[in-house]
């Protein structure tokens, strides 16, 4: 899994081009910082806790991009006594020499029932493939193979080397092509020996450490640029921004773009202009500024939409607006003959009372 390293010590806010007030900049900075969501998880199960004193943890920081999406950052650590050690991935936790030494005298793998019990440990720590239907277990010579994932002919697996008595001597995580799986392989879903076991929660002390760890080991910054347009100013007093969160890892940068809107004390963000326009805050920002009383008003609104939520090149030919069934309709795209777009409903004075997006604005005949 591709990992990015972030920093939370200082958030740099990049402001390019359009000049906005210091208060807006401060408000947006605080808003973006407050969107960060933290989770710490103990990766464990009964089979693991009964044989090993080592504890495994995941610490996450998520930034939601709006419309249900988010950007995750995750670190894995193992704890021995009071000492934590960072590893690159969840498989590395299980391949660490500290883990192998801690279980060596407490578990043997001689038959398939033993292997199923060990798979419970794999599922508890390496949670990425728990819903994968391609899991298989088989033994060749002195090694047990635990297939974790398969994509065409690419396999991911744990290879557990055992002695003649079944004691674990080494654990490897491999990615290989064209693996020959014997007919004797046992297909297996997630296996749990004790469904009633309650995994210990993360202690307050450990939670504080894990929270501080991800802050100190993260490197990212936010940038945002105002969408300066008189067309927007004609329909709303809200301010719109192109924004992005930029992650830096060992000299390489990767950015995720989203959009942001500020109206009075309210701030929202989404991964598209559509996500902003469907929000009640945008409707509120319209109601005291813009009225629909003529075709010219509809054209003005459509031009503002083109700035806030641009139409893709493929859908430009479908762009149109019309007055239908007492509502203003703004067509923004087409799929399989069905046109989609915004629907504006007004009162008798032209004041906007509702704004929705309809994927079947005009249905195919």
C-alpha cells in the first residue's frame, strides 16, 4: 500500500492571486485543521493475545474531501513493554523478529486446524484482505502458505517456515506470479476461534502517544486560491475557493484537489463544485442576493454555474437551461439519453426557495 508521510506541526496556508481578508484566511485555516479525524486501534484477537506479549497498533489521521470521500494516513507500530517501534506495513508487523520470538514457544502449526488458528492472527493484524474470497492455505515441505490476495496471476501471501515439530522459525510476506496452488489447498474465509473475546481498548496513555506520533511524523500543507469572478458576485455573496491538500514524502509531493465555500461564519468543502451547490449554505447565500425574474437572470445564473461547477468537455454540447413545470432547469450533462442538472424553484416574487440536483432531469423517451 502506498504510504505518504504528513506533518501536523505547522499548517501552511498558500494564498495565490486573489487577496482576501486576514479573517477569512484564519477562519479557513482553522476549519481545515478541525476536519482532521484521528483513530487509534489495537490490532488483536484471542489467538494472538493468548500466545504473545507484543501489542500491535494502527494510528490513523483522515482528512475528508467531502461527498463521503477521505484521504487516510496510517502508521503501524508494535509495542514491547513500554517501547513502541514503527513498521512500514501491517504484514511487516507479523514478519518482525520480535513477534516471531514472542510466539515461538507458544504455538505450533502441524495440521490444518493449527493453520486456521494462525490465520485468525493474520486476519486480526493484516486486516486489508479480510473480505477477500481468494484465501487458501496449503503446505509444501517445511513451509505453510497463506494466500491473502490474488489479482489475475499475481499472488500475495505469508510463508511461514516451521520445524519438523511445527514450531515457527521464520515468517515472510511475498508477492509472486503464477503460483502453483496444489489441489490439497484449503479454501478459507476469516476464521475466529472465540467470537466472544473482547479486544482490549487503547489505553489513554497509549492513545496520547499514538496521537503525538502521527502528528510528529506527518508532513502536509493546505493551499487554496479564491475563484475571482464578477459572475459569482452577481448571484451570491459567498466566496469560493479551489483548494488542495499537499502531502510530501522524501522529496515527492502528491496533492488532492477539492473545493471550498465560505459564507458569513459558515464554511463547507466538497470534492466538486456540485457538492458545494447542493449544500443548504449555498441556497442561503443566494436568497438575499439573487432573484429569478427573466431569461437574463437564468443566463446570469448559468454563467456563474460554469465558474463554480464547470461542465466537462464531453458534456458542453448538452448545456442548456429552460423553464419547465414552474421551475428553472439547468442541464449540465447527459448519460444514456437522460439529462442531469440543477432544478431551481422560486416563489411568486422570484426568490429562490429550493435548489436540487436531479440525475434524471429529462428522461429518455
